[in-house]
């Protein structure tokens, strides 16, 4: 009896968006294109300077998949702010 290989099931959300090489390259270009893209936009609004590590979609990609690759819909966030924003959007 042959045993089928295990496969990883991606979350439904992750499957909707291609986070492949092209996206990773665009993400890196966004961070490299402007020194301000390396600072968390949300922290900056509160007068705090924090390194941005996450690329956030201002309008969630789940709501507007057509804006997924649109740099005008991107903002740099630190992990803490990105997690908080995602939590607010999902409640």
C-alpha cells in the first residue's frame, strides 16, 4: 500500500494572493525607494520613530485584491502596528 506524501495546506487567505518572487522584489524596492519607507507610518503619526518591518496594504487585499500590487496602497509598519491593524480589520 502506497502512502500519499503529506502536503501543506495553505490558509485560504494566503492562497488568494501571490506572494512570490515578483511581490518580494516589489516589497524590497518599496522599502529601498525612500528612507521614509523604513519608518513605521503609524508610530510616526504618534511622534515615535520605529523601524518598519512589514508592508501593509492600507485597504486590505482581501477587500480589494486589485490593489494588491499597487504601491499607492502600501504603507510601512512595524510588526506591532501591523498586527494591531490586522486584528482591528478582522474583528
